[in-house]
C-alpha cells in the first residue's frame, strides 16, 4: 500500500508537464499551500517533493522554490567510438544522439589542482598537482545540459603540444593534437563507471536536483608510444537520462560449441 507521501508525489507528478498545472519552467506551490490542498503534514509534503526530485521532475532553486524541469528522453549508449569522415572522435554518449551537440557556455580551460581520483588514474601524478583541465557542458540541441565533461591532460603533453592549452585546438579537437602533434596515436581507452550523487556545482551545471543520482564515468586515454595514460576524461550525467547497452563477450571457457552437462540437469516440479 502506498504511503501518504507516495500518493501525494504521484498526484503532483500527474500535474507536471506540458499542458498541465505545472509546465516546465514554473514552480510548485509553497509548502503551506500544498499542506492545505492535500490535507497532510509538512513532513509528508517534504517527502513527496524529495521523491519528485529523485525522479528528475523538479529541483530546488534558492529563493524561488521548486522549479519544474523539462522532461527529456533517456538515451541508449553503446560501447563504440566513431570517427566521422572529416571530423574528430565521437564517443558513446555523444553518439547516442544524432547531430552536432551544443555547448552550454564556453569551454573552460584552466590549470587546477588535480582531484585524487584523477591522479590515481594517471598513476604518476601527485594529488593536488597543477594539471590542465578542459571542461565542456553540452547536450543535444534544444535540451537542457546532458553532461559535464572534464578532460585532464598529462603535464608532459603540454611540453610537446602547447596548443592544448588554447580554447581552439583546431580540426579534430584536442585528441587530434595528442595523437598526431604529440605523437601518442593511436590512443586506446578504458572506461570506469559508477553511480554517485552530484556535487552542488555539478547539480547547478546540469540543472538537476542534488537528490538525483548521476552516472560518473572516467575514460582513460593511453598512449600507443609510452603505454601510459596521457588524458583522463571525467563525465557526469543525470541518472535519468541514459541507459548503457553492452554486447556480452564470451570468455574462452564459454566458446561454442560447449560440452553439454553430463548428466543432464533433472527437472523438478515447483508445485
């Protein structure tokens, strides 16, 4: 049986959306007004709104209340890196939506203290060292921010390719410079993925609630020349906007044909 807060959340969710009581960009009524309307406690309303936040329907905005968010499509991401003719690499998340993605604001390029988790992926950089970071906030055209992508570049790259510190790195982007100008091609990539909660900054950039889990993905680009990581890209995506699809690979022990079970498993009646 649904709780009072679940019933209230469901009733509010029904009224959220285009052509409804609370269209995208509007705000929910004040807590006291909702208490009076639904005849429940402030705690119940608070719990209901938290549920709406976790569903990606609203987010808290300081001094404004709870802003109703634009509904967006959940995109399927597959493990493939593409390289269209005449263009740079297209990674799985961006490949999930056709067309050219748009930036929300200008790409940020700055030397910053490298976070511990990024330093560990490089393996030879001390946490807190100054490392060049390229940040992009992007989405398919017409959609709210889909991802925050932070690319950290190994300091040694800047010695042979100082143009990596420029906003415009030319056709093909920074990876073209790493592979050709700096001589590390072809790069190979490993990806690590886990679910986490967003920081306050990430939630603000993605325009989502801090109650909504995010996909946190690290892609490590390894040099073919040195066999060591030269770039690490950390991507944060709202959890409600993506699903990953991967084709399972048979291990050598499971190659076909496989030997049948002997003796064959016996069937039994579950009653």
